C-alpha cells in the first residue's frame, strides 16, 4: 500500500498503526523528512577523534559519513561518498589521515572535504582530461552542518536548523547538561548489535517507563527501576525528545512486586560489584534516560554512561551502536565502576538484552497486520510531562510530532 493511502486511526493520540513500522514508502519518507531533514543527529563523541587527522566513519540515516578533526582542530562531518563516481571513500572505522583518497580513480579530498587533486585532470600528452570549466570548488564532498556540544558531535544535512541549545529548548538543555556538563569525556568502549525491528521501536522503548519495571527482572529484583519509585517523564514542547527520570530504590517486596510474576526476593548477585553504585549527579535521581529524536539515546543509569546510536536499515531493522564513556578526570576506581556497570547494557546486557528481544517480537507480531494498531493509552491521551511512570505519554508525544513532520495530521 502506498504511503499516501494510509489513514491514521480515529483515536489519533491513543493508537499507533502498524504500517508505521512496516511500510517501505513510509520508511523512505522518514529518511527524507526526518533523518535528512531539520534534526540534529548524533554523530560521535569528540573524544573519539582527539587529534588533527583523526576520523571515525559512521552512518546517519542510511548515508555513510566521516567525522574528522581537521588540521585546524575543528570537527567536520562530510559524506563518505566520492564526488566523482559516488564510491564510499573510506572503509575503516577509525584512523588518522592527512587527506582522503578514493580507491577507484584517486581523487583526493582534504580533511574539510574540499577536492584537492584529480589525476590526469589536464589529460595526458594533450589528450583527454577534464573540461576547462571543471571547478574543483564545486566538486568537494558534501559537508554537513556540525555542532560540538559539551563533548558530543551533532550533525545535520539541513544547514538552516537552529543551534543545538535553541533546538532542544531551555528545559531540555538543563537535562542535557546535567551529564554533558562541559567536562572532558573519555572513551571506554563499544558494543554493536543488529535488532530486527523498526528503528522507532527503540525510541519508544526508552520513552516507555511502563515496561521498565515489568520486563526487566534485573531492574526490579535489585531495585534499580521500579514502578513505585519516585520518577518523572519530561517531554519537550515539540514532543520529539523526552527524558525518563527515576530514583533507585531498595530490593523489597510490596504491592508493586506482587504484580510481577518473576520477582524473586531471594536472588543474590555472585559479584555484587556490578551494583557498586555511588551517587554523583545533582538531585536525588539516579537514572536519566534521554531520547533524542530520531538518532540516539543518551543513557545515564546509575554510574553507567553511554550513547546508543540508532542506524536504520530499512523498515524492519536497525543497527545499534553503543559507546560507553567516562569523564576524563574520573578516578581509576570510577572508570572501573562504570565499565563494570556497562555489563547491564549492550547486546548481551543483563537489562538491555530484554529490550532487543521484545523489539524483535513486536516486529514479528505486526508485520502481517499493518492496518491494525497499537494501543498507547496508558496514563490517558495527554502528551504532557508526568511525575510517575505508569504512562505512555512520551510515545504519544513522539507520534504527535512524527505525524506533523510526515503529514498525517
Ligand atoms: Fe527496557
């Protein structure tokens, strides 16, 4: 069915039709309107490319890009696609180069993406070569809009969107700078996985505090995230970005655990250092999970700090790139603590393995029923911030924004 033929269900804020996850035309339109549209996309941590010439390759939407520090120390993001015949120029994940040379015909580009050289540009023995009016300035790599914000590299294909702080708004700027406060960051390591489900399901997962205290036996058992804990969901004015805020509780049995089929109060960790949690951020909260639409989740779960980048791969799957980090001025003990706590996350994490699995089950469930719809009425039909967890308000907020951008109002 073509994208234009789809109708949004009548209960607009309470339903999400399954075709948003399955339809190829809808997905193509998402790439164009959302991923290549006016949104800041997560590209890298600045600490991954500390020196001039350092680069990393990644994918924004479906487009390969190079994130590189130029000779003046400035971070650039250029499309990883030769201006000549369209080849993916650079195949490495990381490296250091003084320029990028295409393997096919050796066109070369400087670290800012400008075309440096074209072999045989003036021909050989007076024959052939590029036309006289060929202008190297017009044949550089496609340069993205870039802003480095407290250690995170944000990029956009749109050159007219507002600066990051204005884009997220002052309320969200406060959430962002709670963890990304300007201190230097240091890389701890990576995980990568492919999840066979639509990319929006990952955004929904972290906009959905309702599941966290039910699906994640580990969270509930060890008191990290439970429905009876002091918590809140904040949503930006557009509905696109959200944060789940919560406070770690105790391992105890009460009315909440009575509803949980898997709760076992007698479970013990054989290595309790994985939960050697120390309080470090301002306020009482121990969890702040930010969903930045569409490309990333900024995770702060006790002392575990990660970015989780979403790389869509067609309507039915996405790659998930985890980057675990620490503050550069942390003690060795703190760095080790963050590394240990990272065992809760990533593809085989004690918590997040659950999410990968249910996202796959979701895609399997609705793949053949695209005119049916999901129910997202937990907590009402409002899309406003709340001070509890038993709500799907942030999912409704995201689809309110999605419909506006995609033209399904
Ligand atoms: Fe989860």
